[in-house]
């Protein structure tokens, strides 16, 4: 992302929709391309990140890059 004349960006990432066992797996990390989008945008401009998910996700390493988080 090129830094433009923006005060903030809104980043929306998360898991694809699923139901019951189709979404079940042992990996509780934010799926790609979410981490790359957070890294790219939030290092260029202040950002508000919205994460859409159906279960708890491990996001601690991304939180310091965010200015605000909505879950």
C-alpha cells in the first residue's frame, strides 16, 4: 500500500464461512492472506482491524501493529 492522504485505514480479515466440522481444525491462527494484509497496511498508515471469525484465534503477534481492533 502506498501511503496516501489517509487518517486511518479499515482492514477486514478473518476466516471463510463454515459450519460445524467443516471448519474444525487444530490450527488457531489467522488464515492467509490476513497476516500479510495487516502487516502491509498497518505499517503504512494507522489502522483499525476488524477480524471475522467463528472461534478463538491466536492474534497476539499482530496486535502491536494495530491502532484499534474490533472482533
